[in-house]
C-alpha cells in the first residue's frame, strides 16, 4: 500500500489546478460539467391502455423537440431495457401522466426496476403511483426518483414496468413529454460498505 501526501496539484506549467487541505480538494478553475457529463431523456410516445402488470418494451423515443439536447453519449434503449453509457452515480426520474376513466375505481403506476445481474432478475426501486376510489374521471401526473450506483455498465440495467387495474391508461405523446424518463449522471460511482 502506497500513500501520496501533497497539498497542491499543478499542471506542467506550474499553474495550480487544485489545493488540498484537511481532506478537502478545492479546484482552482473547475470546468463546467466536470461531473454532470451525462444527461438524457426519453418519453412514451403512445398510450398504454389496460397495461396490466408488464414491462414496457416499446414506444420509447429520445426526446426530439428542437429545444432539447442531451449531454454526453446518452442512454441506450433496446426493447425497454436501458443501458448506461458510463459508470457513475445517476438520478433516474419518472414523470408519469395517468388517466382513470369515469366510473372506474382503479389504480395505475409505473415501477422503476433495476438489475445488477445483466437483466436476469429485477427489483422495484421506485414507484410513481396513483389511484381513485371515487368512481369519477381522474387525470394526474405523478413522479418518482431513484439514485443508482452504476459500478458496471455491463451488469447494471434499468427497465420500467406498468402496474394497473382494468381500464386505466398511462398517457403517451410523441410531440411533448407527458410520460417521460430522465437520466442524470451526478458524479463518480460510490464505494459501498
């Protein structure tokens, strides 16, 4: 085991890049986006009508409005399975627009499911969920978020599953975000004790 002790990091021209004091590193001129170097967003393009309890495997598209942009290479999606472009700590956000028709007592939601074994099995990490017992027409948008520690891009995967009772709808739209999925890399992957 080797230990490196220093209180300053310089470039080859002796310009100070960072100072280290009391275990804290302070960058002299931190570059914008040095840590948030991956940002991406997908949306559901068509309604899921009576989706039951099943993985959402189609009707995803990367947001394509003229004012949209991603940072970095972005996520890869295939048949509803999302793969990360690099290791890191990511925030996964879900915005789910859901509809329960008049006269129906029901519930509907989207689960964020994560796998650490290349998709052999998944566990629910977060839920955006809504319900009505009034029997009246109901619209609502609900949110969920999850921070995922991606230590291996080959084995860690994400998918989204519908969870609904009869006649419930998860609303999709191809020209705007009504049900959308966002991915933001916040920093480096973390050690887990």
